[in-house]
C-alpha cells in the first residue's frame, strides 16, 4: 500500500506515519519498521534506544479500523512479535483515534496500559481549512482577531524559508525560548534531518517588524491532508508585538491556498491543568477558533515486566519535573 493509498484509506494520517518521517529517522540512525498488515492497517514503528532499554514507538498509529476488534487484536499481536524480535522492553503507541471510554476500554481489554508520558500532541486544536477565510477570521476569539488585524496595521510581515541558515537560526532562538519557558527543544541534528527528509514540506515561517527584526518563528510540516504547527520559537519582541498571530494567520492562508483540509496547532494543555507545560500557549492557540481535539492517551504494550517497571520509575519522575 503506497502512502497515497494510505492517506486515502486513513485520512486522519499525519506526517508521523509518512515515508518522509521514516527517512528523517533513518538519517538519525534509528531503525524504522513499516508494516501494512494485508493492506488493512498501516504502522510506521521506530526502535528507540533509551539507556534503560529499547522500546518500539508508534506515533499517531497504527492506522486501522478500530471498530473491528478482531483486526485490532491481530495487528497488536503482530506488533508484539516484532517488538520481541527487536528485544524491546515495551511498545509505546498513540493511536489516531479520539479519546472516549469505548476506545480506551478497547486498548485496555487488549492488554495495554496507559503510558506515564504523552506522545504526539494528545490534546490539540484543529482548524478546518475547508471553511472560507472570512469565516475562519470571524470564528476567532475577539482578542485574537484584534491582534491579527493589529499585526497588519503595524506592518508585520511573514516570510517562509527552508534554508539551512534559517533552520540553524530557528534552533538558536528556540534554545533561548526553551530557557524562558522551561521546555526541552529538539537538537539541531534533528531539525536538519527534518529539513532534509521533508524537503519542501517543511518550512520555517518568520514574523518580522518593518525594520526586519525577528519576532516569532514556526516550523510547519505538511503531509497528507494536514499541516502541523510542529515547533515554535520567539524573541522577546513577541511579548509586545503580535508576531505569532501574524505568523499563524499567514500559515492558515498558505495551507488553505495549497489545498490542505486541516491545520493542527499541535499541543495544548489538558483541561483543568493550569500548571501543565503547555498552559501558556493554550489560550493563544484556542483563540484561533477551531475544534479542541483529544486523542486517546499514549498506551504501552509491556514486553518485559521487569524492564518496564524500571522505565516507569524514571518516566514518572521526569513527568513531574517537566510539569507534564
């Protein structure tokens, strides 16, 4: 099953199950396993070599019809066999299905346990790009709409680039942003691998003042029917100028003009968690309207009970330290 056939059959698919994501991981020397399971399911699996043991990661997958319990059971069984062959301690997956009692119960009935760590934007805002631009603007929060218009009035411009120089600049600014906002950014090697693997489908957008001073940055990755606001960074100017608002509005225009159907703003805080790491950006992202979407949380398929318990202790401590 080709990637185009996969997208047609599973329109919910995003870049984390794509051949470009496979290429990116292979550039970083990670082993990638892709299975189509008799064309009834698709899973791109990455073998992660953590110090506490190997595990198999399936972000936003496997893609299949989760209403067919026998199919899900069969696919999970085959994934377990693959993980055992690779000598993994566990499999961590976050299926691209909505959080519901029924879906969570299905995963648990098949022996999976909720993971202590999140995987791939379990809570997000999805903007429907099939709507007219005027409607998208009207559905924004009033303050967001004001900031978008203010950005235009004061002459903030937005450019996009995929040059290596801009990716390196983004990395530097994001490192500074991470110190202020207390998160762990990707390393430069990963960013450059994304640039190489995704080609024209990965761009850095930059919002600038009329004098050319940089305000905000966004790494946008496009795949299938979806564009993703995957990484972001900003300078101190963003505290007083609406650079990030101008940036996202330009991305919305571009994605819509290019025929993409949805824009995933990629990561907000779960409801009722004001101390969550993403709490600060949640108000900003939800201001653009769209639909708040909650996917099932990441779940783990335990292969080695002893190894998994060791991993559990480390990850629970990490989760607390990072305010996740």
